[in-house]
């Protein structure tokens, strides 16, 4: 079976035969793209580890999602303890190698098998051994072991069988990476609760779950809670580290030792941003100071241009999903997908739900709010995992299949 990588590397002489073979949806779509505009696959820049692409913003979708999920985990249950904490804004999940799903749910880690049946629950509310207070981060490493972090900055390792293996507190350091490497190591930086608008580059240390250091991978903007540092993100998944900085139109990929492997760059130009948009999408002038720039330093004050993208997801198949800011509050969430070599795979629109009623609106304020698009959680092959809220407000992790849109 052909893979996305085979197609993305430009093996176009076999594309007609490839279309006739039983390919995965993603590989088929990439093959169809290769039959048309081959420049969209990505052009390496001479003498530089750069994969250059045309402008991403405004391009048409090439994928769609099946409306009926192939698996649905969550919703209202007969027993309240079997339900997710539906008001938890930090509800998150990661796919497992065995086809199952792991979910962090406030003070519990829930494990599900490939059929969606719950097979283990780890943790309870509290601050003692085996307890969690507001789980915030979750990642999987080799063998389906899990690494979780709570709001008290306590780290725990959980075995594939749902056993608590190790717990420790992070004191002077904070986890700097979204995710972890395949060996369970993760990135840490000195923790600074008062990090402000100034971006400071400090060492990022690859750290084992027992707290010992593997090595220093390089200097990167400090893990911050506000200001422009909030826009720089370090991501770790599999054997790679990624640096996303929406102030630029690029994503950088590094080896675990900190050596640069390639830069994925698009030809997107800065777009003017109003003060109202800065307030709505970025939380006001301070956050908006991280808006897009081609080079140099962003001037003080409210944003004048949009960030080049909203955020980045590295999926279980090592693809990069770059999420754009929508054109309006009614527009769908838009993702551009690139494979592990930086080659363009396709575009996906995730439609928003219907407008939501506002409880106790202020005098003169609208009685409804814009609908919310399902949250992209992960993807494996042709299956996308979405966090969806139903009409009762209950949370579901739904698995839906990608389908190509005929060119």
C-alpha cells in the first residue's frame, strides 16, 4: 500500500496506477494533488533545510469529514462517575498504539480500548499520592505509557495497564513542550510565573521522567503565561521537536539533540488586523503584540497584523496540522496538513456548530453567541479524533473518517 510519504516525494510516474490501488484516503488525496499542481507539494530551498510552499491562507479544502462517527466515547451516562466532567475546559485525549484512547478528565485519567469501552480509571481529586488537581497535560510514549501533569505541577507516569508508576513535583522547572518524545523524555525550562512581554531565550533541557537531564537541546523563548512568549510553542512527539511561532509563517523541526532538520515555510503575507479582532481573538492589545511579522521586532501597542496561524498539532502519524484563524465568527476552523517531510497533504474545514444561547446576557448584549467548531484532538491514518459538545453540553470524543474532495 502506498504511503503519503511515497506520494509526497514526487513519485508521479506511478500516480495513475496508484489511484487505481486501494490507497488510504490521505495518500489518495496527496496523489490527486500531485496530478495537478505539483508545486503545492513543497519546494526545497537550495542550500537550506527549508521546504517552501505557496500561501496557505484562503486555499480551498481538499478533505471533508464523514458526518457519522465510527466511534463515539462520552456523552451522558446512567452513572455520573462514568461521565466526563463536561464543564472541564482542559478535557483532552491522545490516541494509543493499541487503537484505544486515553483521556485526562480533571482529576482522573480514563483509558479506553479500541471499541470505546472504558478499561481503567486512574486518580481521584486531591493533592496526595494517586490524586490529581486539574490535569492539564497528557502525552503518550513508547508502549502506550502515559505522562500527565496537573495544575499543582505534579508529574505522573501511568502504565498501559492503568497503574501509577511514578509521581514527582516540578519545583524550579516547568514542562516547556506540548507532548513528549518516544522515550518518555520531555522538554523543561526554568519556570517563571511573571514572564511578561519580553521574550527571553533560555535553555530547554530534555528531561527524563525521574527528573534527570538527558541534554540541553538549545535556547528557546521561555515558557511564559502571558505576552508574546505565549505565542512560541515547543512541541515534542515521536523522535522530533517542533517550534511553532505564529509571528512568522514557518514551523521548525529539530532532532531530539537540537539539530535543525527542516523549516516548513509558506508564502503568506501579513494581513491587517483591527483592534476589535485583536480583542476578540487574541484577548486584547497585550496578547496581540505577538501578531504576524516578516522580520524584526513587533512594535508596541495593539496588533496591526494577524498572527500567521493560530496553533499547531502534531498527530500520531507525525503530520503537522496548522490551524488558521477563521475569516469570521461563523466561518469553519481551517487546517492545512503537511506530512513528516514537510510535504503538503491537503486542507480540511471543520464546520462550526449552531449559535449558542447566552445565559443571563448583559443588557443590550446579544442573546446568542457564535457556534463552536469541534476541537481537533489527534489523527491516525485516515481517522480524525474530535472533541464535540452535544445539545446537552456533554463532551464526546468522536472518531471520523477523512474523505477526499474531488478536484
